[in-house]
């Protein structure tokens, strides 16, 4: 069942202004979703767009929705961490811009059968690609301490141990298979949500979704790949929705722009290593109040933009430091 909310592309005017599409450009929309960004980019200039998504439903939507653009638009099914392989031997292998709009779309969240949301009862699934281990597989099989760590690290949830203990007690009786069951367990552990505050289940659902979809590794690998393939002057634009994602994007961009105050122990700053990006602007862009009124899901969005320099791409960074390390 789809509960029917419309998908609003987040910060669309700011994205178009950041990408500034020009005739002949090759632009990668690494999170095609409902195609909001792709369509708008193609309507702005006589350019070419490749959309990437790992959700087979998004791929079907692309085939149906993007026909009007003919050979100006290409859809590629896969994970954005594989952006190099997905675009190799195509003109998109040296793109003019890459845009990421991280996380899930309203379309996925509002589809109860996908199991992403605590608001609707559905199977505890959460797999963007519809392949691999589902959230039910995870909550019913991994150790209580690992579950607590996931909820703590990916949900910033202080009650992670109590939640993991309650899940463990419940699954000892019968496996957890529905989103409503999981939401009810979390709510039974945490005090009721106050008016205006988010549902207590929000952080646990976010944590499981990040784990099931390997979102942290995906993001780190995609940023590194973007650095390798963007041409000089190419634009990297990333919209993130929670502090864990934003911290990674911020640290990556600042480090690559030579601005990090404390260089990595694993990759000490060397004066002969030239910045591979410059930040433009230096600070993240947030949505306007009017947008948040129409689309409350935009409220936590942050857009960060960086421009590729001519310097050679650097080596990989230490992922642990990017996620948890010093600011
Ligand atoms: C927030 S939506 C993008 C919405 C899009 N900007 C629009 O205007 O319609 C994010 C999309 O990215 C996809 N996605 C998330 N992580 C991905 C990954 N690692 N690889 C490929 N697609 C991913 C999701 O399946 C989802 O369709």
C-alpha cells in the first residue's frame, strides 16, 4: 500500500544553481529516486544526465517517466559506490558534475511494504535494492551487543542497550517480522514522544536502515570515486539528512580542500599534497523556511558543494576517522 504523499525534490533551486547545467554537460544524478533532480537538470540545459539507483522500483519509474528526454537521459541500476564501473566506457566517466541526495525518498518511506517506516505497519524489510539481508534478518539473528552498537552508532540513540535488550527478550519468544512490532518495542522502552518531538522509534529505524543498506561504506566509497572521476572544475553536490552522513561529507570535503584543522593520523598533511577540491560556499546550505513548511522532511537537509581542482586524486582515507573521529 502506498499512503500517497508526493515526493518533493529537496532544495531543488539550490541544486540547480550549484550544478549550473550548461549545454553539452555530462551530469550524474547518483540518487535518481523519483527523478526530480534529473528532470529539472535536463529542463535547464541541452545536457546529458545519467541517473543511478539501486532500487529496482526507481529504475522502473525512470523507464516510464524519462522517455521524453530520449538519449539525453540514461538510467543505470546499481550502488553509487560503483559509480566508476557503472559509467566506464561512457562519456559520464569524466563528468562535469555529480549530485547525491542521500537516504530514501518519500516514495520508499510511504510504501508500507518496503518496511522503512515506523508510521505504517509492513514487513520489517528496509532493503533499497530488495536484495540481501532484511532488517528482520538482522534483528532476529545478530547478538544483543552488536544490535546495541548499531543502534548507538547509526542512530545516536543513548538508550541503545535497553532497546537491544527488549528486542532480544521479544525475539526469544517469536521472531520480529513487522515494523509495527519493532516500533512498539522501542516505544515501550523510551518515554512517550512529547508533542512536537520526533517519535522515539525514529533513531532505531534510521540505525537499522543505515546498517541494512551499508550506507556508511557506500557514502565513503562514493565520495572517493567522485574525486577520481570528476574533471577539473567539476562540481560535487551532496544533500545529507542526518549528522552521521553530514559529518562524513563535511570531513571529506574539508580534508580534501586542505582545511581540516587536525589532519588524519593515517594521512598526515603534507605541504606537497595539493587540495583536490575547493569549497563553494564554505558552509553548508539549508532549506528555506517556505520549503520546510511544504515539505517537513526537508528540515534536517544540508547541502554541501565542492569544486574539483586539477590536483591528482588522493589515496583512500581512514573510514573510521571520517565517521567517528575528531571534527
Ligand atoms: C532521497 S532519494 C532521491 C530523490 C531524488 N533526488 C529526486 O528528486 O527524486 C534517494 C534515492 O537514492 C537511492 N539510493 C540511496 N543509496 C543508494 C546507493 N548507495 N546506491 C544507489 N542508490 C541509492 C535510493 O534508492 C533513493 O531512490
